[in-house]
C-alpha cells in the first residue's frame, strides 16, 4: 500500500517547489511533433532527439506527409537517435494510421493513441498531457523508481503506479507531477540517490523517513537498494524496488515497440 492521498499530495507539492517549471524537454509545436519526438526518445536523450527533429519536421511537417514516406527515407534523418530502422517503421506506421483512421489529426484519446503503431501508454500520456490539454500521467523509469522509493506508489508495474498516483492526485496535476518526479529522478533521486540533498527524505520510505509507512509496503520492495545510514541506525531494512533491473529489460523489449 502506498502513502495516503494526503501524504502523496504533500510530498508531490514539496517536490514541485524544488523543481519549478518541470516539463518535457522535447521541442515541439503541436501534438504530431510531440508524438514523433516521444517515439524517437526511446533509448535516447531529449537533446539528441531535439537535434534530429527540426530536419525531420521540415521534410515531413504533417501526418499525411509522413504517411507517404517509406521508412528507409527517414533513416538518415534519425540515425543519431539510435534504433533508427525500428523507429522509422514506427513513425511511418503511426503516421499512416493517423491519416487513415483519424483524418490526419492526432487523436485526443488514450485508447486511440495506444492503438497506433509504436505508441505505448507512456507516450500517449505524454502527448495527452502536454500537447492536447487532457490529463495524462506518464510513468517512465524515473517516475517508477522515485514514486516507489518515496512510498507514494507501491508497484513495479507502470500502469499500476499510474493508477495509484492518479487516484491520489487531482487530474489537473497529473502531468506536472510526472514531469516533477522525472526531474527529481534525473537530478537527485538517481539510481544512486543523493539523499543528503533531497528535501523529501523525511517522508521517504527508502531513506527511512517518518511519514506514514504501512508495514506491508516496507516489506514489498527488495534487493537492489542500498540501506541508508538512517535505516541502519534504526536497525530497519529499507529496500529499493527492482527498477534498475527493469530499466534495461524494458528498454530492450517493450519500450522499443510501445512506450
Ligand atoms: S530521500 Fe533519497 S531515495 Fe528518497 S526520494 Fe530523496 S533522493 Fe530519493
């Protein structure tokens, strides 16, 4: 069981103050461009994606234009983002589906988005939340790791974590909360966390914080996390979830097909 909704909201609000202005670092002008950029961001940094997309968008500015391309035509433009053959196929498949099923408009609907080639739940939520004004709560490896460590979620399944966070937070805060947790995961709560620089440590289960901490959840995470000095002092075992192991596995399998 994760923290109560009230504790979760308090922790997230605190993190939002620590990381003001959190948002996606992908550069885009509309939902189509964000959809393309997010697909390209699999196993790639946002900076590298942002270097590739201007040329791609100049040549294929709309879903209809991209739908008329052959995947091989894209490969040179996106090679630097890695896995360029698979990504080329995903992009053209996505564009053709948008053109054929949705008249060339990116659908503003989670179910319709995840039915597009190369589009998984995380990508769909990124596009909904940032470009279409519809609440979306993307759960990537950072959100998964940070939320479990803090105790505001308690699962290794991104969909379960999405629902746990979504139940605790108002829909209007979902996307900002996700962006905030991602930034916290990149800057502070890295795989090797910088707990001494973290303002949330008093509430953090991983760090042995004092916030409400159901015993069942303390027993759930295991194996990969290091015990903190605070936890050792109290003689308690505080364990991390297997998110680091999941990162490699996910990126090599499902992430490349459906993010
Ligand atoms: S206290 Fe440490 S483990 Fe907990 S959220 Fe902060 S950085 Fe992460």
